[in-house]
C-alpha cells in the first residue's frame, strides 16, 4: 500500500495497540503458487500483542490448498474509517466546491508465515479465541466438541513484516485539520469519533 511518512505508524506500539483495541477482524490472503487469483478469507483472529496471530477456519475452505502451495500469507486489517467531503477541505476564502475529498482510515498489513494446527494445538487456538471474544462467559471448553473438531483447522501466523498506516490528515496544516476535526465531531457517523480521536492524537491542531 502507498505509505507516506506522515501516515506511517510512529512505532510498533501504535499499530500493536490499535490491533489489540478491538480490531480483530480482517482478510487473510493466500497467494498460493501459479494462481490467477489469490484466496481471500474474511475472518476473526486473535493477536497476541507481539508477533503471533491465531485463528481457525473450516476444512472445506479453499485456503488450505493455497497454503499447501505456499505458506506465506497477508492479513489485512482496516478500520476507523471516515469519508471527508470536499467542502470540509476548504477554509477561509477557499471555494468549498474546489475542495479535494479524501478518506481517513487505519490499516495494518501483516506479512506472515502460516502453520496449520490440529489436535491439541487447535484446541488451544479455540481457547485463546474464546478467552478473547467472550471472557468470563462460562462457555464450555472446546475439548467437549471433540466430534466436531475434525471439521476445522487452526492457523498460527508468525508475523514477519508489518506495514501500518494511520491516514488522518497528517499532511494538512493546522487550519485544515481543525476544520475537518470540527466537522467530524458534528457529523457523528460510524467511524467519525474514532477518526477524530486519531487526528487529535497524532497531529492536534494548534
């Protein structure tokens, strides 16, 4: 992805905190070898805060054949999205009709090597996911579903490279950022509050 210096994560902690803060659904992309089109799988996952991602998928999923061909995968996660209309990009005497619209968003691309997990390792993946998504719910241990477990497989993704982007007006001046910030606060659509938070956190207008 295109990554300008002003949009890049300031350090690993920024994208790690973002993933851990409820951004746990993405698209797993497996290129395989010699394919015209890669396999793309929308999926929940658990990130451990360091260098590992865990998830599980059904056995009929076409991703397994692609992984047999090539264990290298990409996990793409995006969120906190807001559309910034053209008029919001105009301040002072600037013509709102000549403003240039944009999108605000966060995106993390994890390049990983995948390892397929079955048996007790699969059960550990399921435990990790249940602990993450519904802690304290009293749900039964996954081992009680022994008869159903052959219908799924787990994946452990070892993170090898990360691209992280926080596109929230970092290239704009104070006046333009302040204009967009005020408009985001007023509009109140899904994603606006999170986008406003990133803008004020990363490059607060003076």
